[in-house]
C-alpha cells in the first residue's frame, strides 16, 4: 500500500461492495415485505453465496498483490535476523480476515441447517474490527498528516464493526444494513483520498504533511465523503423503490385489466354465446 495503486486497490474493492449493498439491501427489504419473515428464497441464497465467493476472490487478489509485488516479502516473514516487509504482512492479514468472512458467508447459505444463523455477521464484524486494529498501530512515527488521514478511517471501521455486531441480534434490519453500507462506501472513497493525498498521481504537487491547515481540511473532507456516501445510499434506495413500484404497478395493471374485462357484461354474454354454439 506504500503507493497510490496500493490504496486504490482496496478502495475499489470496498467501493464496489458498498455500491452493491446499496442496491442489494433495499431489494431484499422490499422483497421480504411480500414474503414471510426469515424466509429465504433460492434466488437470495444464490446471491449471498456468489457475494461470499467474490469477497473471497478479492481477498486472495489483495494477499497476492501484497506478497508478490517486486519488492514484496514473497511469503517470507523472517529472514537473516530481521522481519520481512511487515507493512505488507499487515495488509495481507487484513485481506485474510475478509477472505475468511467470504468463506463463512458461503458456508452459512450452503449449509444453513448446520451453520448457526448470525455467524456470518460475527466473522464480518471481526474482519472489520481487525482492519481497524491493524490501522491503529499502523501509522506510528509518521508525519502528522499521514497519521491523521489514516486515523479518520478508524471511525468508519469501528463504527461498522459495532453496527455489524448489532445485526447478529437485529438481523435483516434495513437501518443497520444501510448504515453499514454507507460506512463501507466511505471506507472505499477514503482509501482513494489517502492515495491522492500521500502519493499524488499524474505529477501533481505533494501535500505538506506538517501543515495544520491541511489537517483541518482533511478533517472537513472526511465529513464531505460521508455526506456523499449517505446520498449515494439514499438515492439508490429510492431508485430501487421506484423501480419495484413501477414493475409491480405494470404487472398489477395487467391483472386488474383482465379482472375488469371478466366483470364486463358484454364479455360475459360473449362467453355464454360461445358456449351455446359449442
């Protein structure tokens, strides 16, 4: 992660999942209102398993990227009386927890009669907490701006961990799910922001990492990022509602049209005359 691409990669992973969740959970919420509570359709089951597989694949890609870059540790932790690239190992550990979470997701929905309900949420909460725990001890002895911009990420991580833990008790709670989604989108966009600030691409000027004005701006920028994340979550929720309402109205209109036609006296007399001819 000690470059722009290293921050853009996890940022893209989190952002993709956050955008997907901002559509998935409203769909699930409105669908469950039409079904009995806690009833899981086969289509939902396939979606959850696919999501777990993608999460695992993203984690494996992240681990391979951290370990096998040209200057990476290549799976060597200790060599010649010194530790090998511990920063890469910390990032690999973060990806490893999310990979385990993806595997548990698949097991939860493949063997739902065996795996306890809520285990997927517990492991996901552990993965998010572990990421925050690693980042907390990740920025010591760094310039002030570097420390501050990473420490802001802890609010999203620990907040997400608490929210996911509550989902173990209040499962399928749309408010908690959307809150978690907004924090994940924030996490994804903030990784990109860290990359632009600490490793400016395209030859842009470097930030003064000891300037207090830069630290104040970054704090304000973090709030703007979360506002954008909330707007994205809310807009996608509204778009899903409009889409489902339109589909339901179109299907209901056809049914109502048939019912009105059947109740028409002319239509009934036509049916009677047709049966008399037979």
